[in-house]
């Protein structure tokens, strides 16, 4: 009875402590918040860039800014296809999303093996994908689809037991309030006070996202954006205070220094172990975050290239966030669906080396650069990106000396592979490729051989 009471008291005390923690609106305090466990275990997410820029679907999601700043290819495109007095806002009427089926999208995302989905609620153009009170009718309910995109997709994603998050841009290229604050060297905060802070709180209170992926921060300091004030409210009082994860884009000089996770720069993949939890936000279309009608097949990552991104990211302690750009009609283009489906097929077989894993003492093998490592408890995984009949590795040599056995993950028959010490390297003889279940990359599992089995093996000599 004393033990039961003691454990209950400890648990009560811990929960009481967690609930009583108050974070102050400064980075020293905010940076002490523990990362919610779900994020590190999830490993794989999907980012969606969708908005009015999906109508021209040319060049990139920065179409409006590139056109107005005089970029030659955008000026030429508009001159050839639209009248001289055409305004960017007129694209919105064609953003109909008539084929948008949130349940179908959610099924695709589930099939991909992703554990969380982050939708662009508002990009730098200022157009919101929900009927915001602060959007001045520049939103998906009042012009375009006539729908609450954020609300519909959040429900569909959660129905598939996936975690839902939202991307949100702090700045807006041509918002008059922002331009006024900028002209005054950000000594005034009308845009932040009347638009950004109320808008973000509206998003959180209405849709309860488990991720807030901030962007568009770089022109002004975090003090202008009042980022620490918002985050203190988010961590202390918001409806998602215990589960929400935020990135590091909260003002110039803040990325890679503060936030629950570091993104540092677009397509960040350092290739070495990081001390702080990070995320590789990258695009399946190598050139753009939004959908591009002029894209060529060679512009898209192959599944082999995506698996390299996954293996190198997770081995070094990061999460992979794969970006997809839907069409203006509301469809996921077949090339994106194929890549996501291939990723899901691979994870169905090999996911135990990814989900819930931790970095090992080695990340990339020094003898074979096509091999990346993860770990889980006392099990070590080697993600082999290219098949070779015989592998020669440095990393697992110590495991061999400690009587670890090696298996191929996800196979119908779990027979140990032949291991041989050769010239201070571990030689692993792989089965013939046509006998291996799965494609593109393979996972080896190193597991300590039980003592009873070792005694049987030793009795043969």
C-alpha cells in the first residue's frame, strides 16, 4: 500500500508541476519548455503550399512578388497571357478548388506513412484558407472556393488519426499596415497588433493545431512581431499548450537559435548530428513549394532521392517534412501521389527503423556512405540505400564483437545474415536481391544474440 501511495503521490506531484509551470515572454524562459514527445517520435510529416498562387501555378509561390518586382520571366508571362490592367487579386476568382476532397487527401497522407500534416493557412500573399475576421474578405470563404479549407482538412486529417498543424506567414507583401510599419523602420506595430496577433490566436482557438510553422519573419526583429508574448500565451493558456510544437522563424536572427524545433533554412539537411531537435522542410518538386504547370519530370525527387533525405535526416536527429503543392482545382497531382505512396510502401516494411528511433553513436558509415544508422533501445538499424551483395562497414564492427546478430527488416523469414570480420571491417553477405521483400533501400537490424543461442553456436566448435 505504501508503494502504491508513493507512486501515486509522485505522479500527482509531477502532473501538478507540469500544470503549474509558467513560461515568461522571453527566450530564456521559453527555451526551457520540453519538446512534446509526439513530435520526435513521428519523424515524417507533409507540408502543403496552397493558395491563390496555385492559379497561375507558374515559377513559384512567390509569383506576385516576383511579377511586381519586375522579374523578366513573370513579366513576360503576364504580358503574353493577361490584359495590361490585370491585378493579382483577380486570380482568386479562379481558385475554385472544385475537386478538393479533404477525405481523399487525408487518405493519401495516411498511405504515405506521414504522422503529421501541416497546411499553409496563409502565405505571404495574405490570402487565408479560413474565413478569418482579420482578412478583410481576402479569404477562401469570401472569394474563391467559398469553403473553410482549414476546417475541412483539419477534420479529415484527424479522422485518419494523423496530427494536424498549420503554416502561417507573419508578413504580407502588400498589406498597407505592414508597409506603413516597414516605412517607419518597424517603430510602429499596427500590423502586428491589428492583424497578426489576433489572426494567430484565432487560428489556435478555432482549429487547435498541434504545429505552428511560422515563416515570413526575416524583415523585422522578434520584438516587432511580439513573438515571445504570443508564445508565452501559446504555452501557458492556449487550448494546445501541452502538445503544440513551434519552429524557429519568429524574427530576424532567431532561426537556428530559439524555438521547439530548428528549421534554420529551407531544405536544411546538415548531414551531421545536431544538439537541438530540427526539421528538414524540403520540396518534392526541387524548384518550388507551390504547384508548377511548367515542371518537368526531372524536377521532382525520385523515391531513391527521397529515401536519402529521410535516412540522412532521421539519422542525424531530424524530422522530414515533405512539401506537396496541390493544384488550383484541389487535386494532388499524380507525381506527388506516386512519391508519397512509394514512401508509404517503404515505411510499411521498414518503419521500425524510423518511427520512435534515436540517433546512434554513428550516423553515416565511414566505409560506405550509402548506409545511415538509427537506434531504438539496444537495437541498431542500418539503412542501406544501395544494394550490394557484400557490404563492408565500420560502424557495426563493435556490435559483432559483442555478439550481435544481423537481420533484414520486414522479411517473411527472419534468418540471420552471415557476418565476417575482414580487414577490420564487418562483411555482411546480403541475400540475392530478388529474394528481398521491398524496393529501393533496405534496413539491417542488429540485435544482441541471446546467451542460450550463443552457447548452442559455440558448442558446434
